[in-house]
């Protein structure tokens, strides 16, 4: 995966205070969301079964405001199912799922959950290849409109500013007019993260974001996530332990649908049960 030259990444951008505000603080979702106890996401005793198979069992997890949480665990541990529950794609059989203090995720549709400020990035990038980088961001910002209605509708100054800020954040300012199909794999991933950011989410869910990326792209992703934390909460599922080690405050280890251990990466890596699960000892 070294074929993509380092030059594909634009130089680091030092966001001004005003840009930073445009990316995070003061967004629509946070204005409406009640997070008075500092917990953005509450999952308690979540159970999900598929034809009698328990994908999640009594899963309890809390994500704080501004926290960057990594979720690790072997294949089949339930990581993707966990994200499906948060985004309303899968309904838990039992358990509580709250966004802030007042939004019951188990009672909301997928669209309502997205509009409340939860953005999800899937493993495979899903950008519109024939449209430019800028147009992709424009479309994402007006996700409620059809493609053509959306491209015809004029952007407000504020919307344009936000797209500009996001272009800088994802280092694609100079590629704004390129068709998204011509971007590298990593750049498509960054564009898709940008497509989430223009929607001003408060919680970002990212499933294996650095899979298939070059070392330089992986490093930039780590920087990007760390810069988004604080003004956003992030839940990152990732197998790349080097990457996890470079970004994580706190790590949750999932095993057979349950949180096996939680703590710093060093702490969970020293946990006997975790070692057993990973090494089969
Ligand atoms: N829609 C589904 N129907 C049946 N089984 C499923 C479904 N989704 C997930 N599973 C099963 O649930 C378990 C957890 O899957 P998943 O959440 O994808 O794990 P992970 O993302 O940690 O690899 C796996 O055993 C998987 O086969
Ligand atoms: Mg998965």
C-alpha cells in the first residue's frame, strides 16, 4: 500500500480559532442536546440476538463529551453490531440507549438519530465518484434534498464557510474541484469523514478507518481524530494496535458481545482475560 506517494497529502493546516469553532463548538446538535452530566452516550444492559445467537449480551458502555474511545476485540465480538444499535439500524431486544440525557435512541429512526448528531463512517468509502470533492461535501451538508435539487440550491455564506473549514481539516483544499473518483483510497476516506463533519455531528462512529491506508495517511488520520476530540466525541473500532496506541485515551475490549475490559491501552493489554482472548491461552 506504499504506492500512493506522500505528496498526495496536503501540508498540515493549522486551523484558526474561528475555523475550529466552525468544526465543532456551537453546532446545531450540541445546542439541543442535554449533556449536563458529561455523558454523551449511555448504553446499559444492551442485548441483541440474531436467531437465538447473542451478538451483544448485557453490554454497558458510556462515552463522555469530547471523548475519543477505541473499541477493540476479535472478529465477531459485536463491534459493528454495537454501532448498528447506536445508529438505529438494529434494535436491541432489551437495554437502554440514550444520547445525552433526553434522547432515547431505541425510539428513534435512523434518520432522526443522524439528525440528532450521530454520524457514522462505514469501512468502505461511499463517495460520489463522478462529483467533485466540493460537490460531495455540498451534498452531504444538504442530505435531506435530492442530488440535483441540492446542487442547484445556493449555499449560504455560513454553509460555504463550513465546507471551506472542513476542506482544510481533511487536507483536500487543493483537490476541491477534482472528481472524487480520482482521489486515493485514503483521500476518499478523508472526504467521507468530511461529509460527516459538514453535518456537524456530536458523536462520530468510525469502523476500521485506517484499513488499507498508507503509513502517512494513517498518521494523518491519528492527528485528525485527536484534533476532532474535545469538540466531538469519537468511537473508533480498529484492529491496528499501533494506531489505537497513538490516539486512544480509553479502550474498551469487546468479547462475545460483552465489554471484557476498559482502560488505557497498556492497562487492557496487561489484563489476563484480554490476553487469553487474543492469544487463546
Ligand atoms: N444480521 C445478522 N444476522 C445474523 N448474525 C449476525 C448479524 N450481524 C452480525 N451477526 C453475528 O453477530 C456476531 C457479531 O458480529 P459483528 O458485530 O459484525 O462483529 P465484529 O464487528 O466485532 O467483527 C457475529 O458472530 C456475526 O456473525
Ligand atoms: Mg465489524
